[in-house]
C-alpha cells in the first residue's frame, strides 16, 4: 500500500499550470486517452455514415454522405479535444487567447492554411465538385477520390495521386467533366490530300462515326469541312459518348476505322509539306562572296 501511495502521489504531482488547476502526469495520460478515443470515434462515425448508411439507403447520394461524414468527424474531434483540454485545467479564456494569437499568426504567415481551410468548408457545403467527378485543375486531370478540409485528392489516369490545395479549386478555373452528367464529346480533326473527293470523305467519316456502338445518336454526330490547310483539307468531327471513361477507346476505334476506310478508297492522309522557292543570285554578289583562288 505504501508503494501504491508513492506511485499515486507521483502521478498526481503538479508539473505546471494552464489555469486554476495544476497539470499532473495523470491528467496528461487522461488527455492522451481522450484524444485517442475521440480520433477513433470520429473515424468510426464517418465510416458508419459513408459506408453503412450508403449501402442500406441507396437513395442518398454518395457525395452527400461524404459531406455529412466529414462534418460529423471534424465536429466530434473539436468537441473531444475541447473536453480533453478542459480535463487538464485548460480554461476557456486561455483558449481564446491562443485563438487570438493564431489569428495574428494567420495574418502574417498562415494565409494559405486559412485559405485552404475555408475553401474546404465551401467545397463540402456547396459541392461544386464531389467524389467521383473527373476534373482538370492546375494542369492535373483525374477523378476526385477525397475532398478533405485542407486539400483534395485526385486519382490520375496513370494511377498516381495528385494532392490539390482547396484554395486552388476555389480561386482558379476548374473543368468538371462530370458536373451534370458523364457524357463527353469526342472532338478530332482529319486531314486529307488536296484533290480528294470531299463528299466521299465526309460520307466515309460519317459512316465510321454513326456505326460505332458507343457513339450517341443524341446529340447527333457532326462532321464539318472547316479549313483549307497548308497541306491538307481538314474535317472536324464532333461526337458524344455516354461516359468519359469511354472517350479515349472510342477515339482510338474511330481513328482505326477511318484510316482503314480511307485506304480502301485510295484517299490519302498527307504529311506536312513546304514549298521552297530559290531566287536567282546576282553575279556580282556571288563573285564577291564565292570561294577565291589563291594561286
């Protein structure tokens, strides 16, 4: 019992004070336990909201569950940390002083952190982008995997991940390929040699596009003879597919089909050509700048 009393006294020995009550080793252990439990509970609540409820109630959009899960997680963490700090005698007036100091710090050196935090809240509430959207921002193109409170994670098509600060998503132009629906346009140019039968070219391209199983009938595919190029007659092709994931495979299929069709009908796809014009040189100039005979 004496040894236990010594241990108990050691755990309750004052170390320093953050308010009226002194901070002891025991109170620090309690603080760590509260922080750990809070972090675990917040994660489980978010998991329950996003995964469990989402599986049972299919009518609720996944993006809405993601927003609710994030907000619930951060709220639980904030409340738990506040309770933990109170347990070690950390008074509310001290919290206000620290927040005031943080505010001054943000004004001088934490603008980006504050900007990203506020931008994250805006993204979670307004949802201009959501999990599963395909977006391009700051030269990065990929699928949104996670919208965090500080940054958003993109899964690019080469399977690498890009971490984009939320401030960039609010302050810069973001192309959201799937904001309203996942339809996307296939847009490319085909050039043929001068002298080709342009009506035949237009018909062959239209057949290749309309016969492809993934090309939508509505909106209707369009083919335009839009330019007399430097070395080719250029046709622009516009068509739509139902999902952005089918865009590149459809584009590749159309290229193969059009190339095979042109070969069957002896239609040439030219390479860039340039005409070189050589002017005659004055004899006096050629004599002055030509090689000299030293003999």
